[in-house]
C-alpha cells in the first residue's frame, strides 16, 4: 500500500507533518509506504534527525506550495509543481492508493473533483464532520460545508456515502441515519427537509430512523446525520467552539475534551474515485498520524470500490 502525504500543508508544516510520519512509522505494525511531497531543502534535515528506515518512505520534491488563502482553481492551474498538484498526479496515475493534505481545503476539493473525478452516479461528493457523543462514540454529520445548497436527492446520496464510511471504517454493522430537522415528526421542516424525508425513508441502502433535532446530534440517536452544508457547517463551528470555551475557562471535562477535533486527524472526501483525506490547518503530529491511519483503513477496507458498487444500483 502506498500513501501520499502533502508535507507542506498546514500551519505547522513541515515540522509537525514529519513528527506525524515518524509516529506512524514507529507505532504501526504493518505501515504503508509513504510518499512525502514537499520542498527537499526543508524536509531532508528534519527527516535525517529521526530514526526512519530509508525504505519506509520516498521523498517527492515539490518546489511550490499553495497558501491557505489562495484561490483554489487559480492556484492549482498556476502552481503545477505544488505539493497538492504533485499528490493528485500520483493518485491519478495509480502510483499511490490515497492522498492526504492539511493544506488549502478548496484546492484539495477542486483537485479531487478534476483529477480523480466523482464516482459515476454521485451527483455531489461530500465531506463530513465528527460529532462526539455523550456515550463515548462518534456520529458523522454531513455535509459539513462544501455543498451549502442541496437538492433532496443530494441528501439521500450523502446518507449512502456516510453509511458506507461508518460501516467500513468505524465497524458499525447497520448504521442508523437521521435527517437534521426542527422537529421529529414527518412533514416538519423547510421544503428541502420535507422533500428529502420520503427519499431517505424509501432508500433501500440505508437504515433511516427519521428526523432528529439539534439537541440530539450529541446523543446516540443516529450514526449518520444528513443536512445541507450551510446548516452542517454552522453545527461544526458551534461544536468546535465548545473546546475553545472549556480551554478559556480552564474546565476539565472528559467529554468536552473530545471536542478537540485535531485528535481525529482528518475527514474523507466521500464520493470520489480514490481515497482523499483533508486535515485541519492547525494539525500537529498526532493529527497527521491519524490521517495516515484513516487513509490506510479506507484503502484496506476497499471503501471506494464498495461505494462504486452501491451507486451502480438505482439510488435516488
């Protein structure tokens, strides 16, 4: 298994990316071979300081990097030798099985859509957000922001994509799916929610449990929670604020410590033809390690192929 990692993406790269690579290689019994993409002049001194086996990774030089605030499409077009472009080239040429970056999210999404393309039948790929639940488990909320406006059939597809991820990667045998709404009763909500409900209810590929309200997101009411990206991103930013609040107030609470989203690494782009993982810009070493582990699990379970097979069936 070969996994490519953008070593220049993120606020603390490349040093923290190197730390994550070192932890992954030291702690993983059967690690993947890593393709480390970035500026050799910056990476070589950092890598040589660590006891890494030379055959455990390949260094791929990239003379450019895409800044967090650059326009995604423009940057990808103009910076052909950027670490993100190099990563997608390796992925599209089948030289690696997955690609990871904590860099410019927009560039990662545009790169995924144009280089490896959406899976046939998937109208809109999606990214999710992990919701820590009070019982110690996680829920998956999607879309988390890349599809601010959606059609009902998009939410039905998000439910399928999320269910397959939770089943294959989190080992939940029959993931439950809930529609985020302003009430539990069928018929509640805006036009999108009202139209999406019957599609979800009649979708044979998911286990739909009905509407769930905002107060249920952090309870074990549904493993997969679907909504359009506008609402999803508001929920994500609110959840992120919980950890900031307890830190400012110096509160020690085991549950709210789980709202430190860096500990989960990154989130997958679901619905594209190869595994792609996007990390938070503030990622440190543990996040990079966890992103590599997530990509490895996605490749190992053949998640992308299972998604492809599901979308060969009639899906609304």
